[in-house]
C-alpha cells in the first residue's frame, strides 16, 4: 500500500513537470499520513508543510508530525488565518452562521495553500479520504481542493490502519477526527455517527452496490443505514459539480 501510494505521488509530479509538493497539516491523522507519504515519495527537502490555525487552534500535533518526518525548518510555515477569516466574515455578514463561517475558514486556508504552492512551483497534495468524499463531508473549494489525492481511495478506518503502520504518533491517531473549524467541533458530532460504524455500510452501498434493504438484512442497524443513505442522496450533487454543456478538455 505504501509503495503504491508513494509511487503515485512521485509519478504524478514527474508527469506534470513538478518536483515539489505542499501539504496542509492540521494535526489530524489524514494530513499526518499524507505528509508522511509525500515525504517518503519525494524526500523532506521537496515538501512544504503549512499549519493554518484559526482562533487559537493548537498546532502541537502538526509540529510533532513535521519533526517526525524531518522536514527542514525552512519548509514549515505557520500562518494564523484568524484576521483574514474575520475580515471576510464581517464583510459578508456571516458571523452568525456557524456553517458559513466554517466554509470561509476552509476556503481561506486554501488561499494560503495555493499561494505557497505557486510561490514554490509545487503541486498541492490533498488529505481527503473516501469516507469524507462519499459523505460529502468537505467544503467545496476548501479542504476538498487539491492537485492530487493520495488517500481518496481509502476509507477513514483504512487511513487509521495505514497511520499505525507508518508509526504516526498515537496521540494523533487516537484524537477525535475534526475539521478544526470551531472549538469542540468533531466529525462524529456533525455527521451523527462514527467512521467505524459508517465505513462498512459505505463499502456495501458504494463499492458492492447493495440496496439499503440488503445491507440491513446483513445485520446493520436500519436507522443508521437510512441516515447514511439519506446523506449520500443529499450530497450527491457535490460529487458531480460543476455541470457543463461543454467539453471536458
């Protein structure tokens, strides 16, 4: 698995005429694994890591990962995005909406990421997993934005197993998944279920193409299957936009 992913990262950059990559590190397991694999593929000197905290967000775990992969100090940048987010949210009168503010935070981070990629003539390595992609649990043009996605074929629970094999610190692996959009925010609280519960169901629905009734017959909780199925339907458009009358190049 590691060899396949690192080969994908390296070959993609070579084919597109690049030699450097940028990874946004949040301190979570997905970005930790993405960073570790990118460094394995390219070497620490060819990788730039960005930490983009908002409103006092703790970046200790991000710093831990940067040290773990032996990234040169000159390749690690910390940009506090609080002021930039506040300015945009104030101008758009979005402070009263947690969802809108969260979207602004995610999209502001990508402004910094892509600016630094441009400055370094690098491609942006994404950190999205298959669970998030199927559930539409991302901000369009925010944390979903990237040039290549080395983890998008892996469910969250698979990423966690991969993290263990890469010897990612347990403090990172064991912390509750969060997009880091506001204090106390977690994926599970927003989704209403855990990845451990959802991933087997997603696999049966998306990969095995089973109907919800067939999944329930296999012993899965009917209400959970319905909740996941409803979400898949509700966010289906996010996996297909932008719609177009033109050619796909």
